[in-house]
């Protein structure tokens, strides 16, 4: 029997456990610098990726409970410094880094990420000048998003109180560190979603502000979520982040950029004294303009008045003419009557007296009678001759009556012969037409089982659509009429 070897025997699980314990004990918490690759976020909330450099690659995990406060959002191609602990995954014989915090690997990496995000947002048109809105002249409420502690809020409050006291609505947020970007974005969206007339008043303008700091301190205002929230804000927004030389991505999407928080407050609200001075100047200009307009109108009225006629003089002349016409009218009637009377007297002098006219007419009549007496016998003889000639030409009345009687008898004979035949033909045609009319009459149709429906006016009803519900109708049968009331029938095509 061969000797057993002296090398101890281990199971696979024992070896994997020993390797895991050795790694965790030897390294503990470490800081690893590398570029993020193969990033994959699962629905469970865990994030898996690799950290690599020129010579190696290590697996890395961010657990769901740590992802919200890890420091930054991991992205492929970004160089970071990951802080965590080394461990292993026995089922795959892999070692990996459990990450607790992520930081950008120096200012160069942060600037590269900022420039890449800037180019992306610019390509989407978020920095376009036409998106900029005009700030309200005199806002009733100013919304401020900044830290509740620090000099920034105090500077804004002091400036607003000095220029024009106005209500300030503060949404306190952390301005740097873990979760700052998310809370700033929530604050901007929260102000935008406030309804007009709600329990919380809606601001007319927003100020997003913080004091100066390093690039790392201002990174919350370079976060994509914050920039997009500022671009989507429905309220005009002023950014005042850092000092005058500091520039963050929120400055590009805001409607106005202020170099300092104090300058942001000065942009948001005008100075009361300046407004009063401007108002006084405008009032003076308005009064001057009104005075000039009134003077010009007065001058035009005076010129027009000079061209108008003298109304009192016109009225006096008209009154004088009326008096003159009245006096002339009073004298005109007697003069008219006197003129007419004189004319009539002249005509009367020219008229002939009736006795003279009667005398002349009597003499003329005597002359005519004398002439008639001389010529009357001759006239009687000529008239008798004319009557004799006419009598010869006239037919005796008895002869004329006999001729007329013969014509009447002849016409009666011609009329009596065809009259009975014609009467028989007309009677037959009348009976035929009566039979045809009786066959097509509606009484015959009613006798066959049909009915005639009429409305209240007696007119025939030919369709159900013309009948209104509740209408009074009459149904006529062959032997009489009945009254009915129209009601709709379920499933009927009618009303």
C-alpha cells in the first residue's frame, strides 16, 4: 500500500473562503484609480462595472444602499478614484472592489466630463439664446434656492430689503457634497410645479446661488439633472454660482447669469428710489406732453374760431329780415285785393249788357224762322220721296218671319236625329269611369283590412318619423274611426 502524501487536502469552498479572507485582511479599504468601463445598472438598484488602466482591469460593484451617496454618477469613459474594499466572489473565482465612494480623478477628468456634457446639451439646443426669457420688472415673490446657512442668503436678503422690500421664499438645499445635485434639481422642479393661487405662493423669479469654491465644490451645478431642471423651469431663473470668474453649466441654461449672489438680487428687483425717480421723470414728461397737446389744441381752436362767422351778427340780420318780411306781408294782402278789384272793374267795363245779347239773339232767331218757313214745303216733299224708296226696298215682316221659322225647323230636325245616340255613349262612358273610380277609392282599400292614419289637422300620416311621441292621431277603418295617442315602441325604426 502506497504512502499517503503529506500535503493537506482542502475543498474548493475552503480554498475560496481562504482567498476571500486573505484579500480582505491584507488590503482592507483601498483607493483605486481607473477608468470606468462595462457599466451596467440592474433593476435591483445595484451597479456593476469595471475599473481599468493600461495594464489591468478589476470588477467593481456599487450596492443599492450606497448608490445614492456614492458621490457622483458613474459613466463609461470617466476616470475616477474609487474608495472601497477588496473582496472575492467564490462562485466565479473573481476578486472585486466593493465601492463606497467615487471621486473624479483630478481636475482634468472633471473638466473633460463637463465639456462632454456641455457639448451634449448644446447639441440639444438648451443653450440657445432664443430660449432666454425676460425677467419680470417688479416680482411679487422671489424664490431662492441656496443653503440656509451662510452669507449667500444674508447677502440676497440685505440687497432686496435695501432696493425694494419683497417677499422671499427660501428652498434650503445643500450646495455641495453627496446628494446636493439631486436636491437642487428637486427644488427647481418644485418651484416650477407650484400652482397659481395655491397654499404655497408661486414665485415670479428664481435665484439659484452659492458662494465661491473649488471646481469640486461647484460640481453640483454642473450635474446634468440640475442643468435640465433649470432648462425646464417655467419660472425665469437667475444663476449666481461662485465668483465672477467661476462658470458652471447652469449658467448657460439660466435666463440671466449674475457674477455674485448680490448681483443676482439686484437683477431680480429694481431699486425703489430708481423707480420713484424714473416715475417722477415720466410724470414730468407726461405732464409736459399733455400741456403741449392742450396748448396746440387751444391754438387750433382759436384759429378755427377766427374763421367762423359772427353768430350774433348773423342772428341779428336774420331777425331784421324776419321783421321786414312780416311788415311787407301785412301790406301785401290789401295791395293784392286792390289790384284784383281794379282788374275786375276793367273787365266789367268791357262786358256787353245781357239785354243787348238777348236782343241780338232774338233778331237772329227771327231770321232763321223766316228762312225755315220759306224752305219747309220743299223739305217735306224730298223726305216723302226718300221714304217711298226705302219702303220699296224693305221686305214684308210676315215674309221675314216665315223664312226664320223654316230655318228653325230644319235645325231641330238635324239636332234630334243624333242626340239619343250621343246620350247613350256618354252614359256608358260615365258608368265605366264610375266603376274604375270606385275600384281605386280608399273606401275599397279600407274594406280589404287597411286603415287610414290622420293627425289632429286631418292630414294623412305617411311615415313614423313625422309623428312626435304623445301626438293625438285618428285611425279610420271601413266601418268608422277611433282616436289613439302615439307612443314609442322599443326597437322600432320610428320615433
